């Protein structure tokens, strides 16, 4: 069974040997972000991230399995995959813990004015801040309550935060204080101190958070996005920040990446920008390889 691996994951020789021991004939391509100049018609399985943004999937005539190294499904042609009955696995469980830690970290940095204290330290300035906030009894709404949202909720509960989940389907969770369907999101935004976006990017969710949704939010709320940049209208967000909205905004994802050096988001004092890095941890590679092996084994 022929398998194509890409540089979306850094394999050790031992790991490659493990994959080959499953009975796969392995081809490795380092850069998946260019059109491949090899015959791909015989590959039955692929492990990749953004390969199909740069390569026509119809060239892969015998493809039966795709294992993504990303949690999102916005980089593959879903309609074609469903039509052809190709098995599709993502890596949603791999990154949930570090992403949840990042979310809580950034909320606390905003509430505890960490940026100001770092600035004071650089300037050797002993200046106490008296307007710090605590998480106790705050209300946080998680828009897109999946695995990441679940992990965020577990951590926020340790701080006595009221957590509201918002999703596409009805669910029951002992962790949540309330749950709403996504079509009722407006009922949630105006009573949330913290809004956390963990939903996938689809046609329905693109620019879900626009000017009208932002206006419903509390003036001094905190907005956190670790999903995809496209779920927020970036222009609307910038405009609302300029008008004094938000205590703080923490963004790890953007409509265009890398974020343009001239983008205004870099310069707002109440905005935290990180380069799509919230998923990284010391356990990430181990978890991802275990997932790859598990799904490749099932696909034999």
C-alpha cells in the first residue's frame, strides 16, 4: 500500500521504520506547498496538512485515506472527499491541551495587566496597578464547543468561572452552566465577560463575528480566537477596537497569515498577537505520531 508523507510532520528514522513495518511503501516529500512533479496516482494514503491547497486531489486516483496533521478541515476539498468515500482523519485531539492552556494564559495576562508590568520591568519602574481583575464569578462563552472548548472549560472551572457553551448540536455536559445552539449566539454575547472562539471555519462561520456581533459584546469584554482567523471580520474588529471596544483581545489566528507587518492589530495596546502558535507543546509530536500510527493501522 503506497503512502505519501510530507514535511508537515518531522519524522525520525525510527518513526519511518515503524510506519513501514505496518506494510506501507513510503514516499516522503518535504515541501507540500508546491505542485508535486511526481506520479501521485498510485498513493492510497496521505499524511499532510495543506497539500491539497497546492495539488489537485483528483490526481490522486487511488486515494483511500487522508490523515491531516491539523485540527481544521478547511484545507481539504470536503465535498470531493465525501463523494469519493475517502476516509478523512484530523488531529483535533492532539492540540487541545496546549491550546486550552494558551487561552487561559492570555485571559489572565489581560486581567492581570502583564504587558504593563513587563513594560515597567524593562523601564525599572516600580509602579503598582490597582485595577486588576480576577476570574472568579466571571462568565465565559465558548463559541464552538468541541474538544478544545472542553479542555478550556475544565481549566476555567478551576477559577470558578461560569461557562456557557455554544455549538451546532445539542449536547449535555456536566461541566457547562448553560448551552446554546449557534443560531442563538446573540443571546450569549451580551452577557459574557469573555468570548472564546474555537469553532471551525466553514461557509456558515466565515465572518460570523462581524460588526453587529461585536457591538452586542460588553464594552470591556475579552475576545480570544484560537480557531481560524476567518471566523472574525478583521476589518470590523479593527474598527471596533479603534472605537474603544474590549478590555483585551488575544489572537493566535488571522485571515491572512503571516499577519502583514503593516496591520494595525500589531500596535493596539489591548491586543495580543501570536503567530498561530497556541497548539505547540513538548507533547505535541508524540501525540500526533501516536494518532498517525493508530489511523494508518486501521486503514490497512
